[in-house]
C-alpha cells in the first residue's frame, strides 16, 4: 500500500488536498477521540504518510522511489550503471554495454542528451534483460 493510498488521495493531489485529507483522517483515528478498532495504528500510518507527502522534498524522493519500483516491476533490470560506464561509439553516435547473454545494450547518444529523466531503461537486443542507466542531467553528451 502506498502512502497516497493510506491517505486516500491521488498521486497528483495538491499540498492542500493532502493536508485536508490528513486532518480529516487524523481527527477520525486520533487515539484520544476514536473508538474505532485499530485507531492508534491507523493514526500512526496516516501521520507517517503525511510526514512524507506533506514535505515537498520528501514527497519528491518518495515519488522517485515509486517510479523506480514501477520500472523494476515492468522490466527485469540486471544492472544499474552510470552513463560514463557505457562504451561510447562516437562514429555510430551510441553508448554500448555488453549483456551477460552476449547481446548488447544500445543507447543513442541523442536520446541520452535529450532525455528529461534522470534515468533511462535500455533493453538488451538479444534477451529480455534491461539495464538502468543513470544520466547526469547537466552533462548528457
């Protein structure tokens, strides 16, 4: 269960929506005011969720973690590498890395340069494995 689900809000909820929902749930489950079974545990979970989602920096880090977990579920990632760890073929305009199956991971240099993401998944051209390439957003060359 995600922290968004704990609070009952969508992942694109505004700060004020998150705060309002937290206040309602905190009032509902506060151990001093609630006779609901398991209220204290629910109150602690709601408070924990709000402590993360109510703080912009913590929320961004949490969202990045959720995104990474989703990528790992969708693609069997065998390695995490920095862009600099890949071999650069300037003539072909690509970055290369050899897969354990003998195939190649091929990332177009232009795709790395133009990516707005901090990381990109690259599939092997021979098997079902993928690598997660961490991009340096300031110097994607």
